[in-house]
C-alpha cells in the first residue's frame, strides 16, 4: 500500500484560507521525482510527460464529501484511474494531490503517495489511485 505524506505548506495554506476543500478542484498528478515536504506549489515538482492517456496536470479527484463530526473534518474524494492508450504512461513513483483552483499561491500542494518503486502503465492497462472512501484522503482535527 502506498504511503501518504503531507506537504508542510498545506497546513499554513489551510490556516490562511487558501483551500476550500469542499468546492475547489483537487487533482492528482504523477511524478517520478521524489517530492520534499518543503515543496509548496505544483511548479516545485517535475511532472511526467503528457501523452498516451495521461493529461498534463493530472486528473481531477471528484469530491464525494467533506464533513465535520465531533471537531474532525474528513475529506473524501473519488478514486482516480489512469489508463494508458497508444503507449505507456510513466514511469512514476509518486501520485501528488494538489489544489488547481487558487491563483495565489498558484496550484498549492496538499500531499502525495509514495508507491515505493517506479510504476509504468503499459498500453491497455490502468493504474488506480485508491482513495480511502471510509477514513478519507485526509482528516483535520
């Protein structure tokens, strides 16, 4: 199972109102270069090349719910599937969650999953970024 890691700047950006996780467009993009907790915006990362079914900027993670219960907010997003067509996608090792809505800062980072080894999706095959539908992508208490 992939390990989720948050970007440090996300905590400050959240406190300063730069994210509306219930309405902003949240996306997942792929990279084969290790992110750092100190990265703050999408431009700090090197995305894999677009093509063969992968779109530059990644794919939108559809909002399912964002609710607070007993002082803990839980964000639930739909799974994201990348499907290779006409060639391979990758290699990539990291799936990065970011907010594509804000203009200042431009496309702030939220977190990423480390799959432990490089993955290549061959033509006709898919890769599922399996987002937890029970416990959520993230919680804020």
